[in-house]
């Protein structure tokens, strides 16, 4: 059997072993279910905060209703006007919850309790427009002439920095969620590799496997199998999130495009980051034979990846800052920092390519180093094997 075929069979074995476990299936189904439930919740919230009914007592000047609708569109409030013959009927409708407010003539707006700031701004615009129309008729002026008298001063506005758009906010939110998923996935599935290596060493299953294949093939097969499992989970959660956003349709922008971008970036940097840390986890797992030793050994990768998690949060707020840019080229942190930067901003292609190149080269070196430690420690049972002893054992 060829070397690649042997690695494939080992990867398939580890994938199926983990994928069939009840713990994994339940956790993935639960997570996907929660993500899918977000859609109906968002739709319900949007529906409750969507259409607003406003009552009008009697007849307002023609421009008043138009001004209300125009201001409502500007502020993102969906307003529908209902006519009432008198104030009593409008007040009763407010108490019954049929309308949110009522405009009574040119000088009164009626609410039930608290005044909504956005709705108040909408109705104020309508009443002000009606008052201007009345004033224009009384003075024999046109509406434009009255507006010029009321607003004689005009000036231009200029901002030094562009305002944040809804798409920017969506990208930042997606980057934060993606960062959490990326961080958790690398740690969890990296520890799966460590646990699998330790369990096979503890039960001496690895001795049987090594009678047929090389130690490096065993480690690579385990990393590939468990990594594919993590990829399936990320794809399932990401796909559910994109579906939820497309169905919910609660924003003025296309959140599906943002979700697709986040998922694509997440998959790329998960594969690169997982490859780097999983071989480290695998090599460290070969040095222990007992469950109680695992927690202490597993802290080394956590201590390396944790600063990257916090630097990535800095990159969300300032993706082009010097700290974020430098951290993007440090292999132990780049999977998270560059993933965030690529999500919230348009990073130059050469920076992404250089970050990937540095990470791939470092991962290759780690594969060689980790494979050597794995080969020297995997057959040593009993107490924890020191890294130096494992290295010497592999060279002897």
C-alpha cells in the first residue's frame, strides 16, 4: 500500500471514530440548531419594531403627510397613517395599542406613555411642515419663501474621517463571531489530536499501527482526519448562519455576502492555523501516557495562541494599525489576526500572501520537529517523556 493511501486510511479512521461519537454529534446539532433559531427570533424582533401606525385627527395640509413619510424613510421607520374623526377616537386607539401616536391639528402630538425619539422626530417634521404651509398661506408667500425665512443660514459640512456604514458594522460583528469560532475550533480540535495520540499510546494501539506504517504517517493521518472533522463543523455552523441571515432579511444591506466572506476567510485560516497547532498538540501528546498529565502539557499551545486572540480584537478596531499589521506576520498569531483584518478591511494581496507563506514555512518546520518528537516519544510508556529525551531517542 502506498504512503498516501496509508495516510488516507488513517485519516478516515480517525474522522469516522470522532464523527460517530454521540458527544460530537449532539454538540454540533445543538450549535447548528441554535444558529438556525436566531433567524425566526430576528424576524420576530424586526416585525415587532417594524411597521408603526400613526393616527391623524381631521385633515392635515397635503404636505404634512408627505413630510411624515419622507422623514420616516430617512430615519428607517416604517409608518402607516390612519385617519380618525376626533381626538377621543384617536386616544382610544392609542390606549388599545392600535396606533403608536396621533397628530392632532398643527400643535399637538399624542403618545400613550414614553415618547419614541425616532417617531417623535418623524411626527415633528410633519407638524412643522404643516405649520409652514399654514404660515405661507396667511402671509401670501410660497412655501419655499417661508422656508428661506425660517432657515436663512446655509453651510456645508465636511468630515475628516468617513462615517461607519452598516456594512462596516456587519463586517466587524462577523469578524468577532468568526474569531471566537476560529479560536475555539483550533483549541478543541487540536486537543482532540493530543487526546487521540495519548489514548492510542496508553492502550498500546499505536504499537500495532506502527508495525505497518511509519510514525510520521500516523501523526499526519490523525491531524488530517480530525482537521476534516473540524472543517465539517465550521462549514455546518457557517452555512446555518448564512441561511439564517438570508431568510431573516432584517437589514438594509445584504448580510448574505458578508456572511459568505466571513465563512471563506474562516475556512482558509482555520486550515492554516489548525495545521500549525495540531502538529504541536500531536507531538506533545506523544510525551504523555496519563490523562492527568494532559492539562499541564496542553497549556503550552494555549499560551502561544492566547495573545493572538487579544491582538485580533485590537485588529477589529484598528485593522491597519501597526500592531495589527506586525502581528499578521507572526505565525503563531497570524491565523487569527490576519483572518480578522481580511474580514473587516481590504488587506493588500501581498500582505496576505506573505502572511500565508510565513505560516506555511513555519508549519513545515514544525511538522518536521513535531514528527521527530512524536517518533521518539510515542513508544515510551510510563511517566511523562521530556522533549529533550524524545528528541535524542528519535536520533538514536
